[in-house]
């Protein structure tokens, strides 16, 4: 008897929690507090307004809830039989077979997509490593014996279709170049990235470099010459620069057997336009000024001599 009472109390508690209306919940709480024996023997004070309201409210709620009661077991068995019979209709059999085929196709496509994505990730990782190796090798040529190494590309975790550059600065890993590298170093690294990608394209398309040493000092400009000689000796390269000193250095160090050099004279007038200088040494620039401004022509000739003699020395 005690166990049954405990079960009833548990069920009553769950029902009370399930009731959302506050007033009805209070009525149900009062109803559950009625003595069971008094209810059975009719000794409950029916004249009590509180008791009457609780009984009426609970009975009304139970009647309403009974309309939503699940179907009987017999009806469920009958409905199950109807469904079983309907499942043998030819059209339903055909549709079931079609759904199974679609499920197999979806599974196949999903597996193929997963395998393709895995292959793309593997190839991407391999390509990124190969390019990173070239970047690091070129960086070592431009910046020998510097405490900046382990330069490489990587994929940021938050971006599936992006690449970034990382390096090690004095032994500390850096995921942002802006934290440690100067403008000249960043430009130098950008040149390494460009050349690494250009080296990998596998074609003989000419390589065009336009004023790539504008932020380099004299020492690192000379390393660019070493880099081009070591890594692109079999590639056609066009180099444009406004820096006459670097031009002289390139003409002095790069082998004339494989390289051609030229100087563009300043624009003069529409009928003449831009012309190639006859003398690659630079004195044609001075000759252009000789008639109109002898002093400037002499200064230009002296500058050419200073540069040429310094390079030769």
C-alpha cells in the first residue's frame, strides 16, 4: 500500500509540474491534498468553496485532457495492418525501390566528395610545403646569417580558402610579419613569395621585375643578383629600374653572354618619343644635356664615372 501511494504521489507531482496555468496548478495542489478516505466515503466538506472550486477545475481539466488521449491498442493494431497491406501496393513498392536507389546514390556521392576533399587537402599541403621550401631558400640568399628563419606559408584555422606567412624571429614563432619585419624586409619577403610562385608555374613565360629593390639597401641589392643567377639562370628575365647604381651593378656582375642591357633616354617631344641610348654605359644621358645645359651634362658625366669606377673597384 505504501508503494502504491508513493507511485501515486510521484504521478501527481509530474502532473502538477506539467500544468502551465498557475490557478489550475493551485487547484490541483489542493485537490491532491484531499484525504483519500474522505473522498471515497463522501465525508469531504462539499460546502467548502475552496474544495468545490478545486474539484470542478480538476474534473474539467481531466475531461479536456481525455479528448487528447492516444488511440486504443486495438485501433493501433488495425491501423498497423492497413499500413502493412498498403506497403504491398505496386506503386509503393516502386517508390520504396526508388528511394533505396537514391539513398545509395547519395551515399556514393558523399563518399566521393569526402575522398576528393581529402585528396585536395593532401595536394594543397604538399604544394604549400614545396613553395615554402623555395621561399625559405630564396630568403636565405637575400638575408644570409640573419636571425629570421623558418619562413613558410600556412592556412589559418579560421579561413578555409586563405594563406598567410609565418616565420621565426630570433627563435620566436611569429604569425604576423607586421610585428617584427621592417618595410624593406617585408618587400624582400614579398619578392621571395613572388619568385617562388613564378618558379613553380612550370612554364617558360618571361619573368618581369619592375623596381623591386626600391626599399633595399646596397648590400641586399647585390643579393638579388645572386638570387637571379642561382635560381633563374634558365629563365628569360626582364628587369626595369630607375636606380642607375643598381643598373651598373647588374651590368657588371651578370654575365654579358646571357644578358642584354639598355638605357632609355628621357622623353623629349612627341615626334621623338622615348629612345634607347646608343651607349649602355650612361654617357648618352650626359650628351642629351650637353647643348642645352653643359653644367648638368658635366654633372651627369661625373656621376656616371663615379658609379662606374666604384662598381669596377
